[in-house]
C-alpha cells in the first residue's frame, strides 16, 4: 500500500494546440485515503486518472506511487488496479476468470487465485455468479465484477473512473456506500473520478475540485461545503448549489450593508475579521448563501429577503422555491448586452430550500428570512473567495 | 479554521521554469507503436512484393517486346502502338457492351430482394436457394450455361416445347450473339450477391417509417420510390461497384469454359485478352500493357464512384 | 376443433372476406408463384448437374434414361480425390496466411496506431482495387523465376496476397468496434501488447475470423485463373482448374463433366449453407449501420 502524489503535473494532448487538459496539478493522496476528483465534463478528471494508470503519458511534472516516480514505468509495473466506466469486462471469460485474470498473468498459483477470487466474491456478494459470463449479469453485478477484478489484485492504489455512472439512480446510491465500505475495509489509496458532486461528498475522505484542467480546491467534503475557495466551487458543490448574487457593499454608521436591487442586507460584524471586506466597500462583490439559509419563518432570522416565486418544486420532504429577488433590475437588464444580462439575471435568481408545509404559490411575492451566519463573499472578477486565510 | 485552498496558496512559477510541452512519448506508447509496426509489417511485405512491385514491373514490361526468349526495349511508343491496334478496340467494345448487363444485374436482384422482404411463409428457404449460386464457381456456372445455350441444349428444348421449333438458336456459335449468352450468364451469376446486399439493406429499413407513410395514404409504389430506394442508395452503390468490377475482371472463368473468347474475338474481354496475349501468344510485354489499361479503366471507375459518393455526403 | 362443436353456427358461415382481404390473398398467392419460379431458375444449374450426371452421353443426347456410368468413370477422367485434396491444401494454406497476416495488421490499424498508420492503411486497402490481370505477367514471371510455379507455394502466396487487403479492411472494421478500455484493462492487468492480441483479442475475433475464412474459402475454391497459371504441375491442380481444363478441351462426355462439376461445387455449397450468416456479414461489412 502506498500514497499517490501528483507533482505539478501537466498534460497537453498532441493536436490540442497547446491547451492543457490537466494544468500544473499538485495533489497528494495519502495511503488509505479515498480521494475524489470531481468537476464538470471535460475538466480533465479522466486524463489525470489515466496518467496515474500509465495509459496516458505525462507532458510535464511527475506522478509518484509509494514514493517511486512512475512517469516512465509501464502500467503493469505500477501495481495499480483500475475500474472503468463501462467496466471493460472480458466478454469471453467467466466472472471468476475475469477477476482472476490479472493474477493468472502474474503467475500466481491456481489455488491462491481461487482463494483470493472467492474472498473478493464474498465481499462483493458475487459468490453465486462466479461461473457466469458478463453478458448474463445485470448492470450492478457487472459493476461489482469490475470492482472484484480490482480488489483481488491487492494493489498499491485503486483508480476508478465514474464507475457508477452506468447504473440507475437507486443502484448508484447502494453501490456508493458499498464501494466506500470496501475501500475502508481494504485501506488502499483510491482515486475516484466522478462528475456527480453528491458522490464526491458522500464517498470522499477528501475531494479535489477541477475545472478546465486546473485544481480549484482540495478539502474534506464538509470544509468544501462550508468554505469554498471560489465562486466555482461554491456553485458546484451542494444541491441545489449555493445562491450567488451581485451586491454592492457600503459602510455607514459603523455597519456594513450589501445592496442588491432595491433591497439590502446587514452584514454581521464577524465577517470584518474573517473576510477582507474593508477593501471592497463601495464596490461590487458576489454574495453567496446556501438555499437552506432561507427560511419561511421570517420572525427569528437576522434579515429578510423579498422575492417573486418563479417556480415551486415539491420534493415531498421539502420544497425548492426558485425565486427572482430583484423586481426593478429587469428594466436595467434590457439595456445590457445579452450575455451580460444573462449573467446578472443568473445572479439575481436564488433557490430556497423550504420545509414541506410552507405555503408557496408560483407568481406570488414572498418575504423569506435569511440566516446570515454562513455568508460567502467572492471577487466578481475571477471569483476568488474574500475569506482571509488563517493557517 | 485552516483552509487548504491550493490555488490561493500557490506560488507562481518562476519565469525560468516556465513549462514547455515536451510530448515525451511514454514507454507504453513506444511499445504500442513498435507492436503496430511489427504487426503490419508482414501484410506490408506481402502486398508490396506481390502487388505493388509487380505494378511497377508491369509498367516496364509494357514498353518492351518480349516473346518469351528475347526482350527488346521499345519505350513509350509501345503504348501508342497499342492504341492503334484494332483488336484492342474490338475487345474494349465487348467490355462496353457487357456494361449493358449491369442494369439487369442490379434491377433483377432488387426485385427479388423486395419479393423476399415481403417475408411470405418459408422466405428463409427461398433466400438460401437464391443465394446458393454465389457459392459455386463461375467455372461450374459456365459449364452449365454452355449446355443451356448449346445447339442441342436446354434453351432450344424449351423453344421446341413452346412450339418454336423453327427458331432454333445457337447463341454461342454465332459471332453476333455469343456475347449476349455471356452477358445473360453474367447477370445470373451476379444475382445472388446483389440480392444478398439489397436484402441486408432492406433489413435495416425502419418499418415504422413505412407504416407512417402508409397511414398517410401513400401507395406501395410511392413508398418504394420515395422511402425504400433512397434508403438503399448506399447498398445500390456498393452493388454497382462490385458488379462493374466483376464485369471487368471476373469473367475469365465464364469465358474460358463457355467460349474461349470466340467465335473470333466476339467474347474476348480485356481481361481475357491479357491472358490470351500473354499465354497463348507469349507476348508478355503487350499482355502487361493490356493489363495496365484494364487497371486504368478500373481506377477511373473507382474515382468516378468516389466522386459520386463524395457528392452525396 | 372443440370451439367448432360448441358454436356450430361459426362453422356454417365462415367469416366473409372483405375485398381488401381477398386482394391481399391473391397478391400473396401470386407472390409465392413468382418466388417458386425464381427458385426454379436459381436451382437450374444444380438440377442440370444432378440429372445429367446420371445419364450416359447417349442418354443425355436423346433426353431419356439414366445410368451410373459417368459416376463410375469419373475418377479416371478427373482425378477428383487428388484434386479435391489439392484444393483443400491450397485453400487451407492461403486462408491461414490471410488470417494471420490480415488479422495482425487489422488489429494494428484499429488499435495500435503509429505514425503514418492511416496512410499505410489506405495504401493497403486500395490494393483491393488492383485486378490480378494488371499484374498477371510480372507476377507469373517472378514466380516462375523463383521456381514457385511447380509447387503449391506460388499459388498459395498469390492467393494470400490477393485476399489480404480485403481481410485487413474487414478485420480493422471489426476491431474498431472493440472498446479501447478493454485493451487498457488488459494492460493494467499486466498484459503486454502480444498478450492483448493473443489472450484478449483473438478469442473475441472469432466471428471476424469465420467471415474471412468463409469468404476466402469460396473465393479460392472457386477460382480458376491463379490455379491455371501458377500451378504448372498437373498433379497439383485444384479441382476447379481440372474441371475447366477438361471443359476447355471439349472432348469429355458432358454427363461426366457435370458429375465433376457437382463434386467440385459440393464443398463450397456446404460451407456456404453452414456459414451463410458470416458470408452476408462480410459482404456488407462497414455499411450495415
Ligand atoms: N485523446 C485525446 N486527445 C485530445 N484531447 C483529449 C483526449 N482525451 C481528452 N481530451 C480533451 O482533454 C480534456 C479533458 O478530457 P477528460 O476526458 O479528462 O475530461 P473528463 O473530466 O474526464 O470529462 P468527462 O466528465 O466528460 O468524462 C477535454 O477537453 C477533452 O476534449
Ligand atoms: Mg471522463
């Protein structure tokens, strides 16, 4: 068992006109850690993973597994196991042969192969299917065979590329916990790629958020949620994502206020020390708050938010209300170029996660309470968090 | 409250160490390329030695006179001489006339494929029967055809039976009609292959499209003309190419057993002329030249076909 | 039956056919007749061979009677056992080469791209368009000079060279459909590219191998020109060549000739009937989707 360390790794595909698919990535996955790489489509997750596997060459930087730089080592000598999105099971082999193939190639004795395959099958609850061919298995079973093929190897690290994306929603939830359980059981360093932030949050010891080949932030799921390093991470993590609106900061009579449209918000005292707000007085910032910080009962909260309900989604346990918060910006928006107007409009839409019994009517105006304990501030240019680092 | 946001902490790279793309090829990539080369090499050698090099040699041969014993260099004028040779034009005329059979070699299989596609009870048995002649050698088909067209053959027996005893034919023995017999045999020989192609094409037709048209009140003919045929275009093109190629280069067996190219030159095609010139008359140079002319004609057909395909895409 | 007993009225008055249904039935009947007629035409060669082979020359001329004579004499006229054996040897050897050479190259073009592999692929595949007649003379001279026209080997490699381009095309098309991940899984599992080919790809390639085999078998078994020229030794003649040579001589009795034809056609017909599926697959490879 070992750790996996990316050291300023860059990948430029030939023919990509020098545009890197992975850009200067430094990341270290500790021994036994479950690291999730998450990000939107095309952000370079698969590329990063394939470089660890040795299936893609590294343009610059190094990748080390267990302290050994692997840049020029063949995949088979890296002692890693990989789970592919489409499972890539060998169609002509049975489940047992699929799982034992890597051991057979490595010349492991038959008895030991059988024993290890049996063990893996037990962990994965595949005992009954050992003699079937992949064709005769359900999607979930195939997925588990793919997992089994990885775990019998007892490798230095597991690499998994969206292993759950071909499963239906319910099975995905089931396998999510299953994979996490097995990984904890085996304690092998794991790099897990997904574009699904729920998977990332529920499975990872730590989560690395990528965007356009650049690492945005690496943190535990909770820290990622509570302290997003930039607007992108804030908008990517959480479902529904964080509300981000444009607001002007000003200061008067010793208090800081954020203005948006014809409303304003009192910024609690505490943010002065944790955020670099002083430089931003009189300027525009991106203000962020989570959907659950909006509450229907507006008598107990610090502040209020008036909005028009555009859309109401009842999920049974809760209601998602999609709101337009500023009534008079719409006029101004018409004067802006379309793309800018689009951005502003997006930044004046918010979502509220309300309790199921809230009375919300589409088209009506409502006043919600806003808890201001967890506000976020971002630079509107580039989206960096205005939080002051205290490490 | 430590935040480990890497992008915020990162020191900018020093200008000197500015990253340069290296495209260094990994060990695996090198192995892959080497294996790729190794695996293609035998094919490359085989095709080079037995197809590409002989084309070059043929060009050289075509400019010599070679009677099997002595070789004399003639040069490019061998080509101009060939173009003044009436035999070659006579033979090319046969090739051109044989092209008249192409519409039949496509049309008849198209009808048969549509028949089969109706899927009446037992259609699979019929399908097997219709395709069966594709399995047998054109030598065999030629043999049977010869006895069909012969003076005392089946064709004349049939005419007797129909009461046309006075109009006995001798298609193969007659200079003006032997080519017709050859063409008919050729059409028969192509039916299996082309039917197979069209039937595969029809199988990929989406039946719901046809149903929708039928509900809209389109007649069977309209459906065939405006849905089926356009859908089959690619298959018809492929069948067309295969048929033309066969007409130019696969008739050897038929000619060899049915007519030997005669009477006179009446059933000699370009490919048969190559054989005759080279092996009956031992004029290797001229034979090579004729072979190249055949090749050029087929290239022209190929390019023409590519243009057709290109125009459609 | 039992329903008829319970409701005898139903039997008495069969449901009236609408004019449309009647038209349909008539159309079906006409269709069937046409199909039977076509079947008659397509079966004609086989019927002629079969019927005629059971006649003597004179019986054939008067069109009556039957006899086993031509079957008894067949092996004297045409050494069928030797020639069937020759055909089998030549077919097997050429197909083996085509499969090995074409399969390997097809795999490389589909999955092991190297610099310039696409150009090489196009070159190789366009060799499909070269008719044998275009290179017949130099090919013959080369083989004769190397002394290969008096052994099976000359014909075998000519057949192999002629069959390889199409088989490469077919294998490449087939292998391109195998997902890259499967190969990568093998590599991560510890295979080299040789292992990938022999242990993963080969077992998966069986349908393509069958298709190439059937196509090549029918092609080579039925061919005349190569066998005629590149097998100068009569004892090495394949059956199709032997038959054509007899036919061209025009001295053999027709029933015997047709009995020989039947014998020569039988193996290809059996292969065809057994492996029809693969033949169709091969002919339409690349355009059926
Ligand atoms: N073989 C390749 N050649 C050239 N460019 C490539 C290649 N593979 C990927 N890319 C490009 O590199 C970028 C990153 O691709 P990658 O597959 O790593 O994304 P991803 O994060 O895995 O996306 P997804 O979630 O859609 O799987 C994309 O812009 C993609 O177009
Ligand atoms: Mg991906």
